[in-house]
C-alpha cells in the first residue's frame, strides 16, 4: 500500500528558509534567515569556503562553519532581495552546489543561484500532505505573514480541491488551511492554495497534484505512445485550416485534441497497454508558410515553431479541450506528457519581438546550424535551426525564470504528467536542471512523480552525449538512439542479431541504475520502419516529396514479419518503450514529412496491418501484466545471426523468456536460465500461442517456431 506523508515544506539548502514565529493562536510571521549548506558525500580535508556575488567574488572567500558532523553552513545577513551567484571552494577547487539545481551566469561563468526574496511577501508553508490508495486526503498549510505584519487579505485566501473552493478549510484566526476528506475517487486530483496579504502582496501559490490509485505508478510499467496531434485523428473538422499553396504532406491535415480524446475513450490505447501518452507541442504556431528542408514550403502543423507562450494551437483545440484530453487519459490511468520546445521560438513570438535585444537570445553569436563554419556539434549551443527560429540564450536568468513559469503554467492548466524535452543538446544544461528542479519541488511536497525524457539525436556511438544529461538533477532518460540504429539495421535490413545484443549490453554497462531511457522502432524524424523493411526507400523512393515515395499501403508480408520481430524485441526491453503512431499497423513513409502520414484505424486497415496491431497489443498487455517485463534484469541466453533468446527476471523468482527465430526451421534449445529463474520449476506460457514451457534450471528445453517469436510468462493455470 502506498502512503506518502510530508511533515514540512522542503527547502533547498541554497534558498531562503522560512520559519514561523508568534503565538499559536495568531497569524505567524516568517523569518528571513539565509543559510547555505554544504554536505559533501565524503569527508573533506581542510576548510570549506564560499565565493559569492554579494562580495563581488572577493579573493578571500567566506569560511563556512563545520557543524562537526561533516556538514558545513554559512548564515548570510543583510542581503538585498535579488539573485546572487555563488560557488563552494573546497581546497583549491571551485564547485557548484550539488544540491541546488538552479544556475546564474556572471561574466560568462556559471554559478549556483541564490534567490533572496522580499521578506515582506507572505509565504505558504506545507505542514502536512498525506493521501492513501483508498482516497483519504489530509492537507495542512500555514499562511506566514510578511515581516511587516500586514495580515492576510479578507478575500483571495483560498484552498480549492479539483478547482472547487473549500472555504471551510481556512481558519482566518490562525492562517491555517486544514482539509481532511475520505472516499476520493480513483484517479488524479489537485489541491491549490492561494493567498495574499492586506496590501495585495501575493504568496507563491501551492499547486499540489496527486493520484488516488491502488499502487504506486511506474513509468516502465507500460508502453509510451506518441500521438502526433495533427496526424492522428480528426474529431472536429470545423477547426481544420490548411494553409494555401503548401503540399498536403507539409500542411495541416486536421488532427486535434478531441480526436486523441475520442481514441482514449474508445480504449485504443488501453488495448496496447499504453500508460504514457506523448502529444505534440501544444503552443500556437504561425499561420503562414515558411521555407524548410529542400526549399519546400512547410506550415507549423508539427508544433515546433511556437508563436504564443500560453495559448493552444487553435487548429488542435482550446485549453478546455486539451484539459479534456488529459482528464480522459487520467480516468484510464494513463499519464500525458507534452512536447516542450525550449531551444527556440518562431520569429513572430512576443519573446523575440519584445526581448530580442535583452539577452534572451543568442543574436550576434548565432549562426544557422549546418552552414559553413557553423557545425551542428561545435556550435550546438548557439546555432539556430533556420533564420526564422531565433535561438534562446539559457544564460539569461530573466529568460530562465520566464520559461520555467510558462512550463509550470502548462503543467497546471493542462494537468500534464511530465514533458518530452526537444533538442536537449542544443541548450545549456540549466534548461533541464531548472525544469527538473521545479518538478522536484512538487514531488517533495506530494510524492507525485513526473517523467522528463529528452531527445538528443545521436548516432550509434552517442551514449556519452545522451548520458551527460541523465541524472536525478536533470532528465530521467532519453530516447535511445544508440540502440535504435542497430535495431533498424538488424530487424529492417536483416543484419545479425548479435548487433542488437551488443548494443543492449553496452547500455547496461554505460547508464546508471534507475535510468529510464525509451527504446523505439521509429519516430517522427526518420523514415518509417515499414518502408525500410519493405525496401521502398531505395533510389528516389526516399524522396519524401517525390513521385516514387512509398505507396500508401505495404503489401509485403515479409516486411510485417520484420516488424513483428522488431516489436517483440523493443517492447520487452527495460525502460519506457515507445510506439510511434502508425508503426503499430505498419504505416509506410519516406523521411520527414512523409513519415507523418495521417493515421488509419479499423476497417481502413488491411489484414496484414490488423495482424501487426494484434501483435503489438499482445506485447503491450503482457508488459502491463508482468512486472518482470517492466523492471526485471535482462540477461542474454542465446544469440546467433537469426536467433535471439533473453530473459527478464525479478529477485522474487518472477520472470519472462523472450525468443526470436528468424530462421526457416524450428529451433529446439536447451537453455541455462540465470538469476532467480535458475532455481524455478514454474510453468510458463507463450502469450501468442498458449504453448507451455516447463522451467528446469540449466536443462530448460525451449522450442521456437520457424520465423516466429515467443514471449513466455508465468502460466495462470
């Protein structure tokens, strides 16, 4: 049973700490002690000091006090309310604060960021937050008056639950909000507390989202699905609006929020065991057409050209329709993450028109990525994707504050459960660390966890580039491009299966425990798996605008067989496997934008497409039902050119055995099971055929049909 409780408001060691004073039957007043804390993971020889902007980084750094328990502190007094940069000085080494995710640049140098607020401003302090799987909620929040003791306002001091004010929760004599409820419905809820003092100064509001559900959610418990909004399903033709004189494959085609909602309610995602739904960027994009790759005209149908900071793309639907989408998903236990565009905006965006010369953007130093003397890697932090997409400068604290506020606005208004961060390697790491820091503050108060997954487009040898952004302070994981390329080569092109085994073994050696990368068979930036498997991309078939681009339907049964092999591997891997919309039915397509054709469902599918969908559904349901396929250790049992057998196992003896046989004959194998399965004598059953398998340690005999796959899980009998 899950039960989360927090006794007090979490405060980062480098940030202002607030404490109540005064009598228990009166409104408490905040104090404004500013204390820096340094707790090294190992003992430190010699003094620890602080070099801070408040002393203009004086050569003689301030000494910290050793508490005697390996922790060092420094109380700062009389600081003007503003931001300051600082570093710890340990010996001769300058270090950023390892517990503070927020940064500030001073004279082109990165420092940890200390924010000293105006202490006259009231604050809200969470004293208690607890929720049980049966729907019992306890919340206790204290209003702390500012140092000028203005007192809380008569109005505008409110606690609400799921948007409904609860005036009974507030005691005006003590400034406490106390709410106890039982029997809350299963699903997602939120508490919001707002307050201001009698002079109109507002406290930072508390947004406390939480879930009532039988057991704690795991991101790797099910599959993730990318529903490319404009190309997925059109439920409201009245909001369609293609732009004149643009090829349909680069234009708006009509998909919308209501279309995704409809498919959620029909159970389309449930049937595949989807537990995370990723949708396109939701911001308004430009109305016109713009030159893109190959000199062709494109529209902003994809969502990656934002023109408004807090306004939905009207062709996709209103904020109310977006909220209806997330609400429908939550009723099905599905989390929703939005694509977050943080590297750039379109030139029509007010941030560019109003702050283009304020330090918010890389201007004089910027160049167009990939042009002469503007390498995609060497200038990755300052180059812009094209002239009409100005590139953000993440060293500007004002910009960082604005985009963090915008991200939290979307999180609350749309009720998102996390974000996919676009173009991670093109931004300073302060981007991911700031967003993670803000999300962790909510997690610390409520226990609600958010998934933050990044996109860093790299080759098969790009693990180091991906890993640098993954940590508890930044991303949970990234889309697994180093695994993707071997997957395509092995399963679409027919190269040896040793290739993918080498790649997964390399992953296991490289990434830290707890990493939640996302393996995938296809995405919106590469040609469709099915077209590569069917040989449709040869010659001028790879031209997305050309007359010989792939036909609308693939009829090659061997290509669907390759997809079956590929999905069996990908959807049983550790992490959060991705299904790119349409791959589950074998949609064809050359590169961008031909790989973004409109989705087809139901009777519009061929027999081969329906069969592939059933394979994906069976794999998704198996993962959802068996914890070993979610978080079990992965161990290779046999790998040959056309044969691959591996197991997933948990310490408690539960497991799964996955087999892929691309050969023309049935294979009978004697396996040497490992880990907790080595001692198991359980009977397992194939999810596809119902065939049983008797586990017998080093003498387990497995038969895999010719050109077949099998996923054996514990039998229900």
